[in-house]
């Protein structure tokens, strides 16, 4: 057997090999924790966006339009933000297992801890209205963003399936009819003689509403139920005012 | 030059601290682990002695370069075994080695067999030992590795966890699966102790 130890010591001396400085490892360790923290925060943002999108949708209308609940869920899930959430949780996991003691934890434990932190923080961000503001910014500033997420707008602007949304612009027509400007700026005459008004609202110009009913022809819609816009649908309120 | 007697009463961790001030102390650490690590590398890689010695040199250099990363809350032996494990795996992944017949001591094989077959004594003919060794070498590396660390190197679950960087639960599962896999092979060949 060669005298390996002596050979290695000679090599260390001859090549002037030095131990890497302590600060290098400390910085590396802090960097790993930093990336872990950033991933968790970004995961929280993603979760708050998921919550915002889910909460602004109406989940009880599937039976009005003859779709199954599962199909509605399948269509409506915010896949873009779900992918981001999974991605950030993945990055958080990868960094956590590369911390000094990270490997001692089970995959499922790290995953659950990361998810719980992201969900909790994401709920706080949602409650503070941050996801709503961010959502509105994304809609306005990021091209094609509205194509990537299923919005309240997509859900309600389906007159052929009996769903319509917009702002009342004229009232006082015969048989309780009124004129509505929908979210795409089209004018509709709404027949509302046998309508159920939900959410303690009365017809007034400038009121933003969602309608369930039946398409009569290109510009006529027979309403059966009318709902107000809810909190978290500010974007539509802004658009409705245009 | 540091002599062996200067290190004899010192712990690994004390010698690490001394090495950071005077590199000659590193010789003591290398001497302590030279044989153990070479055997470990030989067993998990199943390669030639020359190749294993090259890997061991690389292990010692890497360990020296990363000495400031060694955390006193861990055992030095686990830390250097971990470097040896990773270096061996990456070295032999890079160049596909031709399997060699690495000799094992009978007692090492006995330890594995006793645990696998749950018997008190294992005493077999030389030819059978050779045959069993071939079986162990044919096991997937992850199984062979834990069997070697547990029954040849005598490491406990926490130590294996620190060496392989896997949770203790995973280590326990791997050991059980490795034993089961070897037991199945032994039964297939109708080997009884």
C-alpha cells in the first residue's frame, strides 16, 4: 500500500492548497437560507393569487348552465398560479435539504412545512388586499395574462349559456326592463319582469351586476336572477366604469 | 513534522482545530482514517486498489479544502465518510469501472449474513463466501452501501443518516429492503447457515 497520507500532505504543501475560508461557507449557508425564504415568500404570493382567483368566482352557478361541478372546477382552477406555487415549493425544498441539517427531515415533512407557511402567509396577504392589487396590476400590465387565468369575466360573459355581467346604464323602461352595458361594452336590453334580486340591491344606474337568465336574441336577455358585484371584483368595477 | 504521539490523546475535532493552524496535523487525521476509508471505498465501488487509492487521495484533499465547513456539532468520522461516499460515487460514475473481486474479511460477511438471516452464527465454506460476496456486489449500490455502513463499518442509523445525507427513516427502510433483497437471493440459491 502506498503511503497515501504522506503523499497527500506533500501534495497540499507543494501545490499550496489551503482550506477555503470560513466566511465562504457561512455566506453559502446564508445564501441557501435566503433562497429558501424567498421561495417561501413567492410561494405565499402564488397562494394568495390562487385564493383571490378562486374567491372571485361564483361556484354555485354550474347547475344553471348544465355543467357538472367537476367540469366547472377543472375549467376554473388557476393553473398558472398552481404551477408557480409548486415551483416555489420545489425550490424551497431543494434549498432546505441543502442546509446543514436539512437532509435529516423527511420529504413529506419539508413539503408540508413549506406549504403550511406559504398557505398561512398567502392567506394574510390575501386578507390585506395585496393579491387583489397585484391581480389588477397583472391584468393591466402583463400581456396575455388574462388568457392564462380563468376570471370572473370569462365565467360571466357567456350570454349563450345564460350568464351576463355589466353595468346598468338606463332604468325605468316598461315591464321593469333596463339597459345594460356588458363587460365588452355591448348594449343589452334586459327583461326583468320576473327576476329575483339577490344581495339586497335595487336597480339603479351605475350599478354593477351579474345576471343569470336566457339569451333571447343578439341584444335581448331575459334575466331570472340578478346578483351584485362582490368584494374582490374591483377590476370589473373599474372596467364597468369605462 | 508532527509525530503520531502528539495526536494520540486528541479527538478528531481537536486535531481539526489544530490543522487549521498547522497543516502538518492533518497527517494525524489522514493516518487515522486511511485504512478504514480505503476499505470502504473498495467495498462500495468494487474497483481496483489503485483506483481506490486515487479516490482516497481526492477525498483527503477535498476534506482539507473544506475543513472550515466541518461543524463541531457533527462527528468528524461521519463528515469524512460522507465526503468519501460522494467522491467515490462521482468518480465511478464518470468512468465506468470494470468490476474487480475485492476481498472482504469473512467476519464482515458474517455480520451481514447474521443480520439478514437472523441467526447467531454464520460459518460457511470459502466457496460459499465467495458466492455470497458476488451476490452482495450485485445488489443496487444504495442497498450495498447501507449494508456496508451498518454491518461492516458498524455505524448506527444516525451516523448513516449523516454520511448518506438521508433521513433516519429512509436509512431504516433502505437497510430493511437491502436485507430482504439479499435474503431473497440467498433463498433462491438455497444457501442456509
